[in-house]
C-alpha cells in the first residue's frame, strides 16, 4: 500500500473545523480591504459593493479548493489559501481609472490566460527578478496602497472629519496593542480583531452603517462592470507584476512543501501553484476582481500549528463559499465605517511596505551598482505615486506605462540590474 503524503493525511473534524476557521480569519481582511479600495475608487454603491465582496469570497473559495486538491493538475495540492492580491489591487484601480473597469477586468483575464499558457516560460523569466527588484516593487506597491487607503477617510474634499480621524487612530492603536500582547496563532488575527474593535467603537458612536433589511442569500454577479474589454497595452503593468508574483509564489511553494514534509517537484508543485493562481485570476476577472495570489500568512499558520493536511484549507474553501452566499455577512462588512477600514488598511499595507524593506535587507548595498539600481527603480516607481498627474499630458499609451509605479519600478529595476551585472542573476 502506497504511503500517504503528509499533506493528504485525514484530520478529525474536531481538529479540522477550528483550524479551517483560523485560516479563514487570517486571510479574510484581504478580500475585505480589496473590496473597499475598489468600491471607493470606482464609486460603487452599497449593493454593488456587497455583491463584489460576495464574488471575492467565492473566487477565493474556488482558488483555495484548486490549490488544496490539485484537481486536473491545477494547484499545488498543498495547504494553500488564495485571496485577491492586495498589491495588485493598485494596478486594477489604476487601469480602471485611466481607461474603465471593463478594461481592468479584461487585463485580469488576459493575465490569467498568459500565466496559465506560459507558466514554463515564466518560470525561466523569474530569475530576472532578484530580491533587489522585488523589494523595490513591493515598497512602491505598499506606498501606493497607503495613499489610496488614506483617501478612504479623506474623501473627495481631501480632509477628514475629526470623528473619523480619532476612530481611524483608535483602530490602529487597538490593532498594534493586540499584536503586542496576543500570543501564538492569536497574534495572526490581531488585524481582524482590531477591525472588530473599531466596528464596536463605530457602533457606539453612531458611525456604523445600515445592517438590517435585505435578502438572506446573495448571488455573486458575473461581469458586474459589463463584458471585459481586452487591451494588451493596458495589461502590460499587470503582466510585469505577475512575473514578480510568480517569484514570490515560488518561494511560498518551497516553504509550504517544507512545512508539510513533501519534497519539492518544480514542475508539479511550483507549476501547479502558478496554474492555480492563473485559473483563480481568470475567474476573478469574470467577477470584477483583481489577480489572485496565494497567502503567505496562511503558510505561516501551517508552520505554527504543524497540521499539514490540505483538507484543512479545503475546509476553509467550504467556509468561504458559504459566506459568499450569505447576504447578511456582506451587509455587515459593508457597514464597517470607512475610518475603521482605513485604519486596518494602513496597518496591513504598512506591513507590505515593511516586507519590501525586509527583502532589500538581502541585498548587498556595499556594491555601488545595487545602490544605484535601487535608487533609480524607487524614483521611477514612486514618481507616479507622489505626483499622480505628472504624466497626464502624455498620450494614453505611454502615460499608462509611465503612470504605473509598479511597472516602472519593475522595468527600471530589471534593466538596471542587467546593466550593472556581468550576467543575468541565477
């Protein structure tokens, strides 16, 4: 009888259920924050935002199921959880604002198709995205997310009400305090608990939105912005980011395989992860969402709990699917005050910026070439963030490329790294 892989071990329901819930709690702020950012940027009404949130949960459920089961060799067959990439939300919003939401959805679909069809090619291209390039990209993404998140509470006028400012600050302080004093797996849900605490403060001060009324069940709506429009040029920023995301997914797959005690098969596991990301992204584009990625935080849960079975994350997929069809859950989340979402987002996206800095710690800045490449990439990437109208007078095509901080950071970083290196990075 063949030995059962550690990731395929059966887990009793009394153990599986609480761990599946823990995985859910760790990842749930990702879809919530992403929906609030997209809804705010595209000026969606409450009903549209609730349906979009339901769709995000459903796509996360399907993507998690694929990664956990490896059905038809789509997915790594490892305990992975998928969620809308908080980083790539920036690109989705930028494309939607410079063109329209249909084009942004089309860019996600094209990216998913490209990643699925060209996975073996991308695995070779990934070597041109060393920590120097990825670190700068992540910093630019984090700063951009911070800017967009701050606009949630600032509003069109650009100035927040005092009541919103103190609620935002209280949410941030509560989250930091919880993270400081909670232990073990509880620390990983500090962000979610901070949001819940902010909601309670919002309720106590009359800032919580309407929750009651409406149907019990929700039906995620495909093509919420209309039939996707395909524009290859508009897709370039997302494709460049996807290559960097594959490098990150490669590292996460290796860590996950090590955590469950499974020897890494490059084609089976890493290729499966990329194909799983691609299929989930295709579905996300059809439902109006951004590119989907695997969650590094959930890999951390596997390492902490030492429960290696992929059936646990499959249980998380079931929970996500159930939540997607429960309208009261979407209404409750949609009722969270913008100040609370802003406070939570500033913590989450501040962490993303910090991760970029952490990645750059692996770089030897004693070499002048590395310092110059990082400097040039940061300048090119941050200019569109700090001066959004800088390229407004240019024609749409070059303006779309130059106006994407992530794209410019990637292009300048890769080209600069090649220029200062004797040979391409191994």
